[in-house]
C-alpha cells in the first residue's frame, strides 16, 4: 500500500514541474503536468522519445474534458460514460490551452481517465491534467512493475511510486470517432467486440503519418532473441 506521504510527495514534485512514475491499470506511466511545456519536455528527455510522437493526457475529472478538448460526438460521450475511468483513450480536437509539445503539433489530443486508485488520487488532488506515456526508454517494452521502471529510468527521474503489478499489462486502446464511426488506432484492453454496441467499428489501416500515440513500428518490440520453430514434432 502506498503511503499518503508518498502520494503527497508525488503531487508536490508534479506541481513543481518534475516527472514522476505512477502506476495505472495498464502500465506504469511517466507523468508530468500536461499544461506545463517545460515539465513535458522532461518526459521526452527521460524516455529519449522523439518529439514527433504525441502523448496521452490523463484527465483529473470529466469536467476537465471541455477545458482541454472540443467534444462534438455523442458516440464519444457514450464511450466515455461506459469505459471511463478505464483503459480507453479517445482522440479529440484540442483547445489552445494544450501545448504543441504534448500533441506533436497535431490539432488533436489523446485523452483518457485512469482507473488506478493511486493515479486517481494523485491526479485528482493535483487537479491538473497529466501527460503520461509509458515509463520506459523509447522503443522498449512498457513497464508493468515499479522494478521495470527502475531498471529503465533509475537516476533519470526523482520518484517512482510502487503500486505493485499493473492489471492489464498492455497500454490503453486508442480510438477516434468520426461521423459515428469508431476507428481503432491502437489495440488494447477494450476490444472491438466491446466497442461494437456503440457504433460501427473499423481498425485503422497502415498510415504513413502518426495520428496518435503508440503507432510507430517499434512499439512493443522486444529486444530478445527470436527462435522460429517450423515443426514441433
């Protein structure tokens, strides 16, 4: 169990423009104040992440949504009602308050609300949206324990909050809703079958441009020896 003191320390660091590794229900995230460009820069530096790869923003409350994004889809609102808080990220048109470094210059922003109690406590008490990609070096496997984060980022960030192993172990599903169509930009815990009651669902075909986080070819690519077995007999 994480102590109140450790949560308070995380909140203080985030308020001061630092980065903190926090558990979510999907993977551990490297969090910073999403509205503070200098703080968000520290995410990219710690992860060695290219600036053209946008970040997911975690909202403190549903009320914060309309401050960050323009929501003009009833389908998107129904998805939020069903799956938030939870492992579903939805792409919206962003408002000017969102720094370009968060969205890689895109006119859209990826938003979700985490269901993890520790993350929820920190983000709601801070009452600021948090940019929080996975807490690992760019191109490496996403961390599902605090030890994984330590192995990747020890000495690069001021605090890792240990909330135990994550529930899902893979990153959130990312969708975009256009003209009532739900387009899956990244697979995750929320499956196409779970989305179908809310509208027609299709999976994005390969695209030359990045429209959401986690779309690079090396995402989820392990650095380990691969053995191909042609015959198990």
